[in-house]
C-alpha cells in the first residue's frame, strides 16, 4: 500500500478563496450604525452550486539535526443541490466530480486520483473513487449547524465489501484510513467550513462574533476564531477572521511517527465572501502558521506547519 500522509485528509478543512478583489475596487456600504444584517442560510430549494477547492500543507520537522520536509496538496470539485425539509432545515446533497491528492516527502512523490479508481490497485484511489461515485446528504439548520449526514456509513460498508471475510488486518487498516482521510477530512471538514460561519444574532457593519471549532485530522487542533463583518458589497458580505489554534489530543501515529504526544500552537487568518440573501459561501481563503514540538520516545522534535486553503463557488 502506498503511504500518503493523512494530513492530506485536512484538505477539506476548511475552505477557500479566489476572486476577492482589492479594497480599492470595492463599493462598500457606508457605515450606518443603525443598519443590521442577519447572516444565515436561506437558499432557494432546488438551487445548485459548484465548488472548486485547493489545499496545500507544508510540514517541516527537525529530528536530531536532520530536516524532513513534507508537502501535501489536494484538489477537489463538488456540487451541492439544495432542498428543504418539513422542519425548516436545509438538505444539501453533495456529489464529487474531481478528487486528487499529491504528497511530496523529501524526494519521494505520490499521487492519487479518483478518476483512476476503476483500473487502479492503489487502495487510496479506490477510496477516492468510492466517494466520487456517491451522494452524501447533510441536514443543516439556518444557523449553519450540521445536524445529520446520510450516505457516509454506506460508503464504508461498500469499501469493506471488497475485502475477504477473514482479512481482519486489511479491514482494520482500510477503516483507519477511511475515517481519517474521508470521514474526518473530506466530509466533516468540508461541511464545517461551508456552514459554521454565522453569528447567532443580527449584527451591524464591523461587528465581531466568536466561534470555536475542532479541526479534525492527523493533527487535531482547537480553533478559537473571531469573525468581523468587514463590508457589504453588492449583496455580498465580506467577512474576515483571526484565530488562535492549539493542539488537541494527538493521534497515535503522526507524520510517520508512532506513539506521539506534543504541543502545537498557531494563528489562522481567513477572508470569506457570502451571499447576504442566501447565506451561501461564494469564496474563501484560510491560511495558518503552526509551530511546536512532537514528543517521540522521550525526545522533543520541533515542527512547523503552514497551510493554505482556497475555495471558489458559483451558482449552477
């Protein structure tokens, strides 16, 4: 089995930028202290959106004087169709049309493309192919809370059906990879980044609000963000964010090391464009710088991580 850093699973952590013009080109609303805005989901049932996402994570580890650099990149394209249930919540059905992963560890490069799944023997490409061929439906409240996700468990069952009944080791490895790469990465992080953005009440221009979240993946991080409604430009809300990141409980295996503990801290900045009428995210860019140490076999190993996550969407 080819080895891919599970940090590639952070690819949907989040979501992403583009076509964000410079301040001088924007016709911002004038600052009216009395004007309020209610930012929440309000898309039209039957509408559909397409998103393109890119992610890059660069990891620098210094172990006993030897520097090890790893770069993970990913690309994904997916579609959302919007429905509504009787409780007033929104139903977002997701289908992927492109998923690519690329990892460079020193001089070694590995790639995985969902488009190759039908003819590939690579288990990662098989996983990506299963996701690309599926539909996943999320139930989301107007405030952006993801209440339920349907379709994901059935995908893992499909993956496990490809193993021999007595291949417990293969099933265990596949389950672990699937959970981190697809479950905690592609599915959960994508939805969190798209929907968990809104304040819990009406706000004025330049008001701020706080949101805390947990970034899943190989290096779980607790993120405490402060969001600011920077401007309203032609019915598009321009939102900026600044956050502090701290390490949560680390997994047993991190970037090639087993039985890892450690302490990581970092800062995150983001800029988002959201339709004021529908609450749909049109574009975003999130960047983070993280530093700290991994504790491996009683030794502290310095690590630096830089991430850049970009996304752009359009109505179909």
